[in-house]
């Protein structure tokens, strides 16, 4: 009886040691660099736009910056881009220029929000024709 109880305790200790050994640092996922340079940022923005404006077709005056490191709330820096465009509302009326900021984590777009006052004031916009070509159906009138 005593041998059986000791044997079980020893077996439990050995199994527990084996389980924790399987959790060694070599099994940990590699650390992610939050500031990887975004490479497909234009495509990500185009794919996101239909969820952000009332009518994503026939956008005018679209411009985007190259990714740049900028400050984020709470400290630190992340890659970001400024985007300016003139979308239409549900009545097909143009609403005027809108500025948005895209924030990236590990090279992927993870926030696309209204630009705060002055956040994109020194932005060097480049033409963004892909954004102006979003189309559903055969025509985009």
C-alpha cells in the first residue's frame, strides 16, 4: 500500500516535470517587430475603404503618403500613412476632402481613423489612383 502511494506521487512528479519541460523557451513564438515597414498598405486601404465611407465608388482627389514613423498615444512610434480623399454620400453628392490616418502594427494596417488637427499638416501626398477606381458592377457613375 505504501509503495503504491509513493509510486503514484513519484509518477505525478515525473509527469509534471515533463509537461513543464515542454514549455521551454525554444517553443515560444518569435517576438514580433511592431515597426515592420508596411509593404501592401495601398491595397489594404483600398480593401478597407468600402467599410469606411457611404459610397466608395468615384472617389476623387485621392492622395496617400509613404509610410513614416510617427508618435502614438501612450508613447512609442508606429508606421503610419496619411490618406486624403473626397468621397460621395448616399445621395451621390461629394462631401469634401477628408483626411484619415492609417496606423500599422507588424507591417499590417490595424487602425484607420480620422486625422487629428495638424496630424497630417506636413504630409507629402502622392496620387492614389487605386482608391479612385473602386467600382462595383459594370460602371461607376
